[in-house]
C-alpha cells in the first residue's frame, strides 16, 4: 500500500478498463475481474466518465470533448466504440 498508481498483480489500469468494459456491461466478466473493475472505477474519475460515455453510446465522441479523460484513454475508448459498432452487424 505504498505506491499509489502503480499497478500490481491485483489491480487493473485505465487502459484495461477500455477492454473490459464491454464484457462488464454485458455481464460476462468473471466475478473477480468485475470486482477489480468496480474497485478501480470507484476511485478513478476519468473511468467514471469513460463508463458513462460508453453506456451513453450516443455521440460519445462529442461528449468526450467535455470530459477530462487522459488522451490515451480517450483514444482507447474511441477505438473500442468503433470496434463495437463494426462488430454489431444486424442480421449477420
Ligand atoms: Zn481509471
């Protein structure tokens, strides 16, 4: 408990949130991962904004401009949203 922000074996980083959030919202994440994610988000304002934006799905790119999200995380989110859209082909 000495180094704040240093990811250990039982913590996850913001960039991993981007990868996990889709499964989290689908309810397909294993319980322990879900708890890690929730624990992280509780103490991480950018990730809260991240999740709200992800959930919103409507004009996420526009909304992101008003939210203080680290540039790297923002790029990540946009990439995830893009992939999600691409993989959701109706009737496929
Ligand atoms: Zn975070």
